[in-house]
């Protein structure tokens, strides 16, 4: 005759095995989600250049998307929003006329200034109400003037060290 603890232990092992199998099946069958990636081209710009925030990984089942300056989505930081079905672009508080939105979600920022340095975020709302976000960082450097270069023609005296 087996002891009661041995029987309970074996039942627990079977139950744990079943839980492990269910867990593994659940993990293997998770729906894949597309990641939105945003790349600033160029990532380090000079004052006066144009920068393209190139977006990839947007789901084709989009309802709308919003571009903001900053790491999050706040009403005061919205640059542009886009309603896909109507192809309707709505400017936000941060819009100043230098921005151009493309149908693939990419954003062109023209004639950048040092004040444009910072994070830029896109938030995409899918038809199933799932929200995906992508963020990138832009660094804008001041334009540095070229130093004057003087060229001397002729032979140099080896004793002259200037």
C-alpha cells in the first residue's frame, strides 16, 4: 500500500506537467505584433537641413496616427494627426508649417533649428483599438563656419619657423 503523500505528490507532478504543456502552447501561439520603428535621417542634423522621420512596421489595418514632439502623447505636443479613411491631416499645437506628412506615416521636418532637438513619437491606432508607438531622437547642431585657410606660394625658408 502506498502512503498518501506519495499519491498526492504524483498527482501534483501530473498537474504541473499539464500546466507546463498549456503554458508552452500558449506562448508558442501568441499573436505576433508589428513593432513600429522610427529612424531620423539624418540622426544628427545641422541647422537648416531637412530631416525625415522614416517609419516602418505600421500595420495596414490603421484607423489613425499622431506625431508628437516628446516621449509621450500629450495634446499640447501634437504636431500632426492623420485619419486614414478620410486621408485627413489635422495640425496640432506644435505644427508650424515646416512639417510634411507622408501616407506611409513618415514625417518630414524642413529647415530644422536647434529647438527641434529632442524626441519624436508616433502613435498608431489600429481598427481593433490597439495602440502601437515608436520614438526616435533628433540632435540638431549649430552650423559652424569654416576656418580661413591661407596658402603661401613659393619656397619656404627652413630657418623660418612661423
